């Protein structure tokens, strides 16, 4: 079970994302020409990238690990002689730590949490609330950036996106159900 999970976990997330984008583009294809532009711009490139990722995953699963392991073993032996203790190399030959299947699943669940939390934030509070919250929290807690880095980058990227989409392209994005509800009640 664990080997199947490890073997197909990347592809399963790619398939879920591919499904989301295909449904989004299919729904947007029924919109008037002016309204479908943005969903097409946002949806078609990820569809192509997901398809490319599935091909790359399939190729990686079918590639024999023949001489790559011998290269890694030689590099480990050389590094062990230099450093004086055992050094573990990843599959790519770099000195990345080997992750246990449990740690891999934990990391994937955290990323799923960020992804689903971002989608829920967009639906409930809109793009202009969800984007800075997502960027700042991801940079701070996952990328381990300091607050002095995460806040300006998150806010700056949000302002840049706002200026490009709202002001430059005149694209109205989803304002969020909760945000719309609150603003409607405040305007009365």
C-alpha cells in the first residue's frame, strides 16, 4: 500500500488539479466571449502543465533505476571518506535528506491543506482577502521566511495582481460570499 501511495501520489494530485481546471474551462466555455477570457487564461495553461506533469510522472515510473544507484553509492562512499561519517544522498544525487513515507504523506497533507484552504478562502472571502493571507502564511510557515520578508512580499504581490487584473485588464474577480454579505449589510 505504501509503495503504491508513494508511486502514484504525485499523479493523483495532478489528476485532481487537472479535473478542477478542466471543469472550470468547460463551465467558462458557455460564458459570453468577454466573460470567458479570464477563465481561459487562468485554466488552459495549467491544463497543459498538468498533462505534461502526468507524462513526466509516467516516464519516471517506467525508467529503470540501473546505474543511477551505482553513481549514488560511489558518491556516498567518496563523501563518507571525506567527511568521516555516512552521508545519505537522494535519488537525484544531491545531499537531500531521505524522507520516510509517513513524512512524505504529512508534507502532502499540509500542501493539500494550503491548497484547499486557499480555495475556501477565495470562495468565502474573495481573491483580494485570500491571496495576501495565503501568500503571507505560506511564506512564513512553509518557506520559513521571517515576518519582515513574508509581509512585504505577500502584500506586494497582492497589490501587483490587483493593479494588473482589476485596474489594468478591468477583470472583476470573485469578491467572496462572506465579504459580499458583510459589505451589503454595511451599505444599508
